[in-house]
C-alpha cells in the first residue's frame, strides 16, 4: 500500500499544478482587466489561457498512464518510487512549460519535451507490461 502513496502524492501534486495554471488565468485577467468570457485581447492572458488549456489536455494522458504503469509494475517493490519519480519529472516539465510559455511562447519547448517524454515512458510502460501479462505462459 505504501507504494500507492507515492503515486497518489504525485497525482495530487499534478492536480495542484493544474490549479496553479487556473489561478494564473485569473491573475492574468485581473492584470489585463479583461473579463470572462473574453479570451483574447491581451498577450499575457492568451498565453495563460493556453498554458491552462494545454495542461488540462495532457492530464487525461498523464494520469491514467501514471496509474496504469504503477499498477502493472507494482509487484516489484521499488516500482512505486520509480513510477512516482517519472511523474515528478512530468510535473517539472509542466512547470517549465508554463513559466516559459507565459514569458515567451518560444521558451516552452524544453518543458513540453520533458513532460512529453515522461508521459510516453509511463504510457508505453503500462502498455508493455499489460501485453507481457497477457502473453506470459
């Protein structure tokens, strides 16, 4: 059960990062004076909205991949920590993406690449182990 705790903590942290992006949109709205539902008119607001939306778009890829990878590899004792560590890499990538994008959209690539690679490792790890379980004698 303890190995689930690591992945649960990473899940909660990822959701807090998403909440941080939502708050960033509110802050950009206050700074620009643009009221909802308007989404355009100020570059800072537009970038903050894009960061929030892109983070939301990645959560359905990241979270199931995180948990499926953990659940399929869980019988190995250290896997909970390893999968959680990959999840932390995803979180760091999202933070770098957000900070870079808000500053200048051309600075988002490294953060995007980090979170993309972490997601792919988790997704392929889950898929690979699921296939191994099915074909194991």
